[in-house]
């Protein structure tokens, strides 16, 4: 009888632990699917056989009236694509560095792993506002998204409109 009690208590404890902590909910657990972006916008392009994810997309306004793109772009499918244009308020960006989107090889705008830089010169954006940013892809087409304009402070303090050696 004593052994039965131990087994019963252990079994009940295990079931309660898994259900109350949602560990048994699997890959679709609501707590696992929560995604909160703090500044940048996110978009997913899945139309026409594409699977491109853009994350943490925003603009940093610089002292010389330019805006610098910050964010990441990842293509999930094997077939390559290319980022061919970026613009805001009708002003095209000067893009330097890597622009070919290869499967699971992200394009990083700014930061330590940056492999592409996009500067929109003379756009003169107001910090704290949302503006339309248009991204053009060779295969996925054109997408326009609202992005936040941040100032050159805190984690964006080192971002400049000057060309970098990518």
C-alpha cells in the first residue's frame, strides 16, 4: 500500500507539473508563440511562393538629414532573391554590401554582424514618427511597411550615414 501511495503521488505531481506549467502544450503553446517587437516592425512575405521574413525594421534619423535602415531580412526557401531597392517618401536609398538573399543567410542592416547598409540621403524625417518604407525584391515584388523613426541615441548612437567597409 505504501508503494502505491508513492507512485500515485509521483504520478499526480508529474501530471500537475506538466499541465500547470504548459510544458505539455507542445510547439503551439501560447507562451511559446508570444512575440513582442520593441521598436522595429516585422513583416512576412509568403505570397507567390516566397518566404521572406523582415524583422526589427526601423529608420534612424541622422544629424545630416539622412535616415539609416536598421533590421534583418531572412529568406527561408532555397531559391535566391535579391533586395533591389529601398525608399521612403519617394527618396531612394543608397544600398551597399550584400543584397542577394540566400536561404537562411540573413541580411543584417547595422550592428556587429552587418553585411549591408542602406542610407536614404536628405529625407529629413522627424524622430518619433512612423513613415512608409518601401522594399523592392527581384522575385517577391514590392512591399511597403510603416516603420518608426528613431534618433541616434542609446543602442542606435553609433549608427551613421557614412559609408562603411562591408
